[in-house]
C-alpha cells in the first residue's frame, strides 16, 4: 500500500469459487486482521483445509486463499 494510501480496494471473481469477491486493505496499528462483518484475527482462526487454498475459520465465519496476503505481512 505504498505512497501513503490509507485504503486499497480489489474486486473480482474468486479464484476457486468464481463468486464475486472484494478485498479492502486498510492501514491500522496492531496485528493483521481479516474483517468479515467482524474481525478474524489470523492468530485466533483455525486452518480448516489445505486443498488448493488455505481457508481460515472463526466462529462460523471464514475466509479462503489467504496464504499470499498473509505472507506479505
């Protein structure tokens, strides 16, 4: 998110599902967290599969194919 950007929005189709997808990256202090209605902190989430993606799940919410984004942090 160089150049001091406060927010970056990416939209497209899910790699494996073909569903509409939207990712918003925002600067904030503290640890990295995924927000799907509520936060999914990667340290608290559980990996729930490894076939063709790395889905994380917490309290019934999940996010998949996060491995490359997490690797950047």
